[in-house]
C-alpha cells in the first residue's frame, strides 16, 4: 500500500478561514484550528480531558450546516469548510457570552483569578458593554473542600473541567453536578473535602474564579508576580514548574508543560511545598557551637571551622573516621563535588541512600535506579507488576501514567504489604505482611521460570527450590510472558526492606525472563544523578571503581551508622526524619567527635548533634542540574531570593575544598563545575566499560528466615518526604497528612484484645512509643502500619522490621 493511500485513509483535508489543513480523521475542528494557529474561544474544552461541549463558546460556522456548530465536538470531514469569524459565528459567540454573564457576579476587583481569568479575557472581545439582564443574579452557597482549594461557586460557569479531571485523570471522582437548568450546581458529595494528591490541578483548569489557590488567596495580584522556571524534586519525575514570586518571595507554584515528565499537571506536593521555604527554622547564617552554646559567625569563619574539622579526620587508617550522608534530592553538581571532597580526604564513605534497608548487592553491581521504560512510555504498557510499591503517593505522576495505561487495557498486578487505594484496579492482588514479601515474589519467579526459556540464575536456584506456585501465580506468569510491553516496578517499601537486595534480584530475573522493563522508584528526587556523579561508596563518577584496585570500597549508609564514624558531614538532612533508622542515626551523631551540618533548616536535633552549621539554599533558590528517573538532565536557575546568608550547595563545597587546598576546587562558576563533572563521568564510564578496577563479586542469596511475629510497615507519607513538605502548613492539615497512629488488621487486633481507639505501646529494640489504634482494612495479618518520618515515629527504628506491641494498662 502506498504512503499516499495511507495518508488519505488517516487524514482528511478541510478548510478553515480559507486555509487548507490536513487533520486526523475523527479529530475535532478546534484541534485542527489550533494546529494552524486559528484562535477559537473556549471554556470547557481541554486537550487532556474528554469532550463535554458544555459552554458552547466555540461555536463556528460550518458550510451547509443549518446552525453554528461547537468546534470542540464536531468531527472533521473531507472537504469541510469552516468559518470562525463569519457574521453567523461571531453573533453566536456573542450570544453565548451574554448568557454566561447573566448570572456571573462580575466581582473581578476582589477575585483572585482577576488578571488570569479566561472569562474576563474573552468578555473583552465577545461581551457587551451593557447587560440586558435586569433580574436578580443567581447565588450559590460556598463550600469548604479542604485546605488547598478555595471555592466561590457563584462564579462557576458549569464547564465541568474539574469534574472531568477528578474522574478521568485523578481517578477519584470527588466532584459532580446536581440539579438542572439554572439550579445546576457543581460540588462534592455531602460537602466532603477533595483529598486527591492531584487536586490542585482543578485550580489551573478552572476558567473563572470558582476554584482558586487557598494558601495564595489575597497574597498578590497576577500582574504583580514574576514567573521563574524551576523543577520539583520531591520525587524522581522531575516535574517542570513555574514559581511565581513577588519581590523575591515565592508565593505560588504552577505547572510548566513538559510531555516527557509531568505533561500539564502537578502533584499537590510539588504545588504547595514552597510554603516550607519560609519556615521559622530556616538556616540563614553560619553558626559555631562553643562551650555548648551556639553563636552566629561570618561565612569565612564558618567554612574555616568546618574545613579544620574535616581535615583533622582525614589521612588516618581508621576507615570509619570520616563519613558523609547526603539528601537524595541534592543537585548533581553537589553530588559530584561532595564525593570529590570526601575522596580527596582519603575516604570513600559517602552515600545518599538514607532509607535503603539492604546494601548486600553493592558488590554485585547493584543497578542504577534509572528507568528502563521511560515515564512517558508507561502509559503504553500492557502488563505491569508492582512490588512493594504505592506509585500514587511515591510519585503521583507515575501513578497517573499507570492509570492511563490501565484505562488503555493494561493488566496491573500487585504484590504489596498494604492494600493501597490505587486509582486503577489490579487483576492479581497479593497483599501480605512484609516478612513474607520475598517468599511471595519467589513463588511468582518460580512460576515464570516454568513459562520462560530463560534458566534460573544459580544464585536464585536455592531460593526458588521447593516453591509451589498457585494457579493465580501461573496465570500471572503467563500474562507477563505474553505481554509485549511489560514492566516490573519496584517501590519504596522494596527499597527499605531488609531483604531489598533479594527483591531487586528477583525482580531483575522476572523482568528479564518476561522481556519486561525493570523500573525502580527510589526515595528522593535525584537518585539517578547521585549514582552518576558517584555519591555512593562503591563507585565513582560514571560508574568507575573508587580506586584503581577496586578494593578500597567505602562504607554504605547503614555501615557508617553501625560502626559509627567519628566525624560526619551531613548534607541537608534531619537525622530524626530522613534516615531509615532514626534512633540509631541520632545515637551515631551524638557520639561522634565532630559533626558538620550543611542544611536548609536548623532543628533541635541538628542543634544537639552538630558543631558547625552552614546554611544551604533550597532548590528553588539555587541553580544546578537534576537527572530524573529517565536519566533526563534538566538544569534550573534561582527562582526566589535566598534566605538570609544561605548559599547554593556547589558554592559551599567549592569553598570547603579551597579552604583545605584540595585539587579540583578552583572553579569560578557553575559552568566550570559542570565541565569538570562531565569530563569525570565520561572518563569513569570508559574505565567501567573497559572492565578495569576490579571484578564484581557475585551476589550470595539464601532464603531469609521468616519471622512470623508482627512486622512494621513504615510507609513514608506523601507529605513527609522531605523538610519542605513537612513544613508546608497547608499540606500538613490535609487528610493525607493524618498518620499519627498504629494501623492493625482486624483479626490481629481481635487476637490481642485491641479495639479502635485503644492505646498500645510499640517497641523496636530499646525504644518504645505509644500510639492510638486504628483498625485498617488495608493492613494484612502480621503487619502493623506505622508511618515513617513523623513526630510520633521518629524515636523508633527501621521502617520495615519486627516490633512488639503491648496494650497500655
């Protein structure tokens, strides 16, 4: 078949205002007009939502049609002639605008949407100077839908964009309409709050001021704000944003379109976390502790004190003398300079994997967390297996892509320690306590081995021996083997699991045997950049070995805390919130000789353990490069004024290196840092590909002993992911921030004599904390849900571990 015949079948030729355009068959007139730059007014149409044809603002004149036709709902046809500015089209659009304004309150001077309101803009071109409507305007009772979205429904023009978004994209179906005609109202069911993790997008979608940003309300006018491009780094998606600032202060965050990452959407975590920038405990000046008392110092004195501490810890034979732990959302330049600093001081003890539970596959070349199936490709997957993963909260826009795949017919299967409320349905669902997670994945791997030509790797043979797959496991194995675009997605619970290395190896075999992509969802927003830049103890920039022999491998995060190091450099972390085992971390830092903390926030814990504090600029105030989960490098520049005397991380590291006369710290600008980093990564990749620097040790795997006692599931809450989120006041009063409890399975609770509202004492090792009991249907037998990174749980140990529970007398 010729290409001309294919084109004639797939496209049709139409004429719009005298211009000929080829449009896909079945597409709408408004899409063809947008393609050639012909403007057609609209309110209800949105390219990412289904067609509603509610507002009728897009009426156009179609030749031979008996009346004006809605451009958003009229399919193109061969030879069609469309006129957007004929007398009939203009009169129809003017009439629609007059009807829309009949009941609109016209309160532009006090409306937060004033200046960026689609109705206001179009009324200037299509409205009348005088209204012919003299009756009383309709008034709709306002409603409270939560702390993030402000409503004023009298302004609503019933475009239903909010309803369609929450139904089709967010998957929560939290808004709807009631009544008919002039009694029609848009609202939530029984005045419930809107609890979707993507709820803020309805603010952007609303073409009038009916839905606005509640935390931003009355803070500024749109024309006063300056838009500055930046990135969100609370997860690895690398969402593109605009920070709107007034006199240097960031007041609002909105999405910046990028189809490869966040499309046109933004998670609420990315949208509202800028509130944390202005917390009372922001680090704004360098500080020294002398005689147990803190005093503010200038930058030179602070850097010299930190450099002296680090230099004194270098050069010794004790491998645990100096260690550095880094936040998993630092810039790639910071990771590069940090590992260069630590290695120049004779140590390889650097790590960003603060919440990882198992590092035993490091010697066997543990894989980088970069996605094998790109973020944008996920929506085309036809079979997906989730292992210890809640994409809805770990990376909301990855969860959105999975929903799109499911809507397109993708079969989603899960092996999880909690029955999370997804925005898609799972056909195969195995919800088991975390102590049985390895066993469940092993059974599936055994079933896949029976349906695949790929032999079981020797290190897995003993683990899979004796497993007995059920019919459901065999059916899932066939589904994954037969899939054309399969994906295995390992989540953050798998990363935190004490047998995480085994789960990673099993997942790798399942992916390889079924010809599926293996994706991992690590903690933090730049884990891929950290790996590439060498901020791990067992590999340098580009993947080369730490030294020529490949033997001088440093200590990983868990080993550093277990030894522990005598001198620490802590990079933008809060010990009681950002580390898998906060109790052990605080003990390690408290017992150290010296601690240098480079941080955005000065907490009581930091004041207690640190000796020097250097203030760090946040991502929104800084510059650098982030690599998202696809490995896509995105650079950004400062969007807001730096708090106090805080400085970008690369400048702090450069100053520290220069103060110690270390080689490679003479850069005068970020471009030079990037050039040095690029050269080091390329050299490291060449060395790694040549096989130099030592051999990878095989991963030794044996079936882990199963402790059948209660195990904690320490899920990281969506709004506790980092310091900014934890300080965003609007996020912390949402339903998703309710996590100060211990969740039990109903059968387990009954067996222990627990009821809803009982108070229990939960112990992990030497620490114990009291929690209120909640009976949670999503918790399986043998598990207890106690979230990580919360005020109530920071005295406990690891997120995935056995625990003891006793009813308070």
